[in-house]
C-alpha cells in the first residue's frame, strides 16, 4: 500500500488517487477486467467483493497485485479462529494489501496473528453501512449502532488490527474512541448528485475526507457511470484544491 497515503488530507497539494478504492461491483469477470483497463493507470486501488471472488476474482486480485496495483479483498471472514487463520495465511500469499474480517474479538485476533510477517493489513467491519438501529435490534443486539461501533473499535485496537471499515457518519465516533490508532476505510461515499442505493449512512467524498477518512470506497457512482474514468477523475478533482 502507499505508505504516505494516510497522512494526506484534502488540503494537500495533490490528493493521492490510491486513496480512492474502486469497488468492482459488476456482474462478470470480463466486465471487471474491462473496467480496470478503462480506469488504469489513473485509478490505482481496487476492491474485489464476494460476487466477483466466486467468478475468478481471486486470480484477478493476484494479477492486479503482481502488476503493482493496490487490492482490497473484501472477504468479511468470520469463523472459528483456526479457520480464520488458515484463510488469512492463504490470502497473505496473494500479495493483496487489505482484507476484511468481521469485528469479533476471536476473529480479529486470529487474523492479526496469521498475517504477522506479511504486508497484508487486516480491516475490521463493525456495523454494515446498510444497517441502522432497527436492523441491529432485529438481529438480536441490544446495542445501538453507535454503541456497537465504539465497542468494536476498542476491541479492534486491542486485537491489533490495522484499520476499521466504517461509514462516513461513524468517523467522528471512531476517532473519539480510538484516535488515529486505526486507519479508516469508508464505504457509503457518494457524490452529491448520486443515488444512495441500499446505503443508509452516506457522505460526499469531500465530507468523508474532512471527517478524517483515510480511504474512500466508491462503487456505483464510478462503475455505473456512462464514462467511469470521467466519473473517477471528477471525484478526484473534487478532492484537490
């Protein structure tokens, strides 16, 4: 990963494009490959989620990493510690930079231990950006979204993970809870004129950066645009002075 990226802010001379993670949320591997070809070399960082992983996306992740691009493998692992450790060890050999696990203490601790000695960074997912207080209650949790995020952030720091995936609305709470100990990777980022889709806690790219996001995960506003590269460049321009 770009070591200096997390130290940049929107007031720096030039916003690092690797801080914009393009979510390759497309139906087929061929579409993902075409999108990458269209966006590179301007875009430098790509997220590969479950859908694409099941269609050959793991090989794509290896190739992107081999070609020098940053890769965020969004696996959201959660299982018994031994199983999580085995998965993380295999992912560490792929050369990708970020991988997600659910923010349960056993899971985070196993992932961190398995990644030791590699360049793989563990990101913990506390509360999905599609969930609100009612959704947590329906799932059997007594905590509010804010309470759950604060607890998981503390547990993530204690477990030694490298960062948290959190919505723009949660950035202030995370910083209040753990300061700058953890990097923040922020989905739910939409330009002002974009639809929210199934995200409930969203913000514009500039607002997310102002709230101290280290990385922005942006999917549909780029990949569904008539011209994805123009959309990416417009977002990048909005973050430059």
